[in-house]
C-alpha cells in the first residue's frame, strides 16, 4: 500500500512504525492478561482442557463462565475472520502483480481484468481455491489414526512464515552489511542507528526462522508430560 500513500517515503515508514508499536503494546497487555488469569488452584493444564485442546477458549470459560467465555471466543473468531480476509486480499494483490509480469504459468489468463468490476477475477479465484484446499488439510485424516492432515498444514504454514520472514531478512541483512555505505536514505531514516537496527532485525528474523524447522509436537508433548507429572 506504500505506493498508494501520499508522501509515501515518510508516511509509509511512520505507518509501519506506529503499527508495530501499537501491536506490540496491546499484544503484550493481552498476553499478560491471559497469563495472570490462569487459576492457580486447579493447575495450568487441568484448567485448559474443557474444550478439548482449545486453551484460550477454555481459559475464557474457566475464568468468566460459559456465556462470557463464548462471547470472548466469538470476538477472537471474528478477528481471525477479518485477518483472513486481509491476508487473502494481500495475497491476491501479490499474485496479480506477479501474473502481470508474466511470472506465473498461465499469466495471460490470470492477469485479465473483468471489465465491469475492474478486478482480476481469475487471480482471485485461483488464490481462493488454493486457500480452501490448504484449510481443508486438517480435515483430510480426521477418521484416521495418523494425523497427516494437521502435520501437513503445520508444515505449509511454517514454510510460509519462513519465506515471509526471509523476505524481510535478506534486504535488512544487505542494508546492514554490504550496502551500509551505499544505501540511499529517504525522508524518514534512523541516521547512524540505521545499520545497528538493521543488523539486530535481520539476525532476529534469521534465528526465529530456525525454530520453525523443528517439529512442533515434540517439545510441547515433553513439557506437557513433565507438567502432568508435577501435578500428579
């Protein structure tokens, strides 16, 4: 959206900075509220097992009761819905931009714009179908003993997160290393702290991406087993 913003070189940077700051503050307050709401009397894991593996919904129900807990859970579901719509919109924009540059097979069809609505319907339909298939992966093996569907879904989302983080990591790494002296400054810049912040940022993105290579079930199961042993 930066290219559609007035005075983009400054406004887009300030918008990103404000978004990150507000999200960090509100997210930290929300997480702290959840942590301090966990009842100490019944234990962490026993209090979060009401809705069969949905810890946040179980926590809401345990602390506030079923009706209020259901309302709070519905608020999260609504937020997830709008986040999904936003993600779908961004993905469609990126897919259309790549099709416009003939980067996809069948780009001649995908980049066609429907005359009456001025929207790339073929690109929207392609992204919609792919998203639906990915969301159906956890349901693929519900009746089987092996959970191939959820494992495949977690693998796909992990790969997407890694790619997303690397798309930020590589430019930041170049900014803080080889291009630190040739990088063109814009109206909004961090001055002499720019190189330091860039190096911290790309190193953090690289390290956190490594965590996504390991299976998610092993450390969780290990911690859960130890916690149950302590409760017993």
